[in-house]
C-alpha cells in the first residue's frame, strides 16, 4: 500500500481532507451537509466503523491493533466509540459474526 493510501485510510481529521481538496474545513462541511446531511466528522466516523467491522470479520487483527490502525490513541477509546455506534463491543461483534 502506498503512503498516500495509508494516510487516507487512517487520517481522522476533517481539516486534512479539506486541504487535500483545496477547500476550507467549513466549506467541506457545508458541501457534505448539503449533499449527505452529514458533517465531515460523521462521514469519517462512518468510514471508521465500516473499516473496523470489515477488519473484525475478515482478519485476525486484535482489537488493540485495530484501534491504533484506525487512529485511536487507546483501546478503551476505540471500544467506547465502537460500542456507541454499533451497540456492542468490538469483541462481542467479532464473536457474533463468527457464530
């Protein structure tokens, strides 16, 4: 994977994407709100959840590795984020998908 692809996969700051597009973060949020009725942060978080689910189902990655891969500073912050958005912990999600 190229460095650019890795950066895009793991970047969690809306300002980064706005800069890549040559627009302000405010304008990025305006466009996303207009087109998707979501903020840039919400789009990024949706992507993180999708990526987390995919990796939990398709790989043997640990929750700790996944948390850091997705840009979280701790496993506990990732687990709280995942549970808030999915309704169950990453470990429970993985076990549920295996059964």
